[in-house]
C-alpha cells in the first residue's frame, strides 16, 4: 500500500493558468488527472495540499477547493488546509485558533504546503506556529534559500531558523521538504548547491543532527529533493531510513503536467533487493502517514 504525503491539483476554470512563474506548461493537474496519475503509479491515497501564500504564484488552491475535491474522492484524497501568517490582522497578536479549529472540525488532517516567503523564525510565523501546535495539526513546510523570487520560508545554511522553531514549538510536528532542506542531509552543502540536487557520498549533516535532537522534526521524502537525498548515497540512505523509520513519509509531489514520479518503483526496489526491511518499507510507504493523520485503514 502507498499513501502519498505530498500532492497537488487544481480544478482550473481558466485554461492556461500556471501554478507559478515558470509559465505555460507547468500547470497543476486537475483532480481527475491526479487520480489517473495515482492509479497509474499504484498509489492508494494521497494528501492534497493547498496554496495560500502569494509569493511566486499565479493561482491559489484554497482550503475550500481542497475540501470540495477530497469530498469528491473520499477514499483517495486526504485534505490539508493552509493559511498565511499575514491573514487576519497581519499582526504577531493575531488569533488563528478559531480558524484552525474550524478547519479541523471540517475534516482537514494537516497544514501544507506552508511557504510564505519570510524568515522561518519571523515573529508572524512564530505566532502562527504556536497556535498550529495547540490545535494539533502537523505541518509540511517548504524552505527557500532567500527572500525574494522564491516561495518558502527563508533559512540560512545550517538551518538555524528552523532549529529555533523546533526548539520553541516542541509539540508542532514539522515535515521537512524542498531542496534547501534535503541538501542539508550532508555536511558538504554549499550556497551553490543548496537549491539543487547534490550528488556523491553523504557526510551526515544538519538534517540528521536536527532529527536526532528534535523528535518533532519529520521528513517528507517527496519530489526530486527527497528522492535525491536517499538515493545519492544508497548505503547512507538505507541507514537514514532505518534510523528515522518512524518519522519518514513516502511522497511524490505530483504538481505539474507533464511530470515523472519514480518514487514508487524506487521504494519497491529498496524492499525487493532487501536494502531495507519489509517493516521499514511499510512504515514509510503508508503506516507512518496513517498514524500521523489518524486514518482508519485496513490494507487489502
């Protein structure tokens, strides 16, 4: 069984509307196209993420749209809500609890993809993070290498701002995602390769250190960034999957057409070639997500 922790789609009524600044040809799949991609890949269920921050956007995917779509496919799609820390009063005193509780009561299972292009430890973020922790949502975040011309929360090399959040919000489960996050799996990360897909042997870096020190940091293995982090040095990758087997989640980051999503076959290979055990394989491919999102699932 596969539960995908990270997918996107958009019920687009405006032909040609792009998902971001890359221009035509990078649109989100429609819900029907997403279901077809999941069927083709052999993925049983998937988290549908929403997008509400304006940085590097041509369109939004609102929580309302996500909920409508997931209600159309209740056995396949799992709704995540989202909000921007500038919502309400654009204030570090904004009270998000009522909004967050409404989302939870409506059936949302988490927040993501969280990507306002401000510093990770900006007071606006910190105010919202504390309230997300209080309500009990897990959060999938995207890191940006700078402020401006990027989406995602800004952090420096070494992820000091993320560490500040982890330390100050110990009850907030945070799923790391994006190139600047996963490049930090190795100590040899540089300003030149942190927004790319570094190759070669891995020397345990800040992601490993932070996951060891902060049990509220989890790993979203989706996209080229997550796949590259595990596959670039398979010997290290297998040890990483074993060490953090209870806090890692299979994902694809289906987000555009056309697109290629090799993650299913990669994880099957890991199991079939006994690079990881069947127990670890099942935890990462579906059991961890089912537990985190409180899904009542009995696999066929």
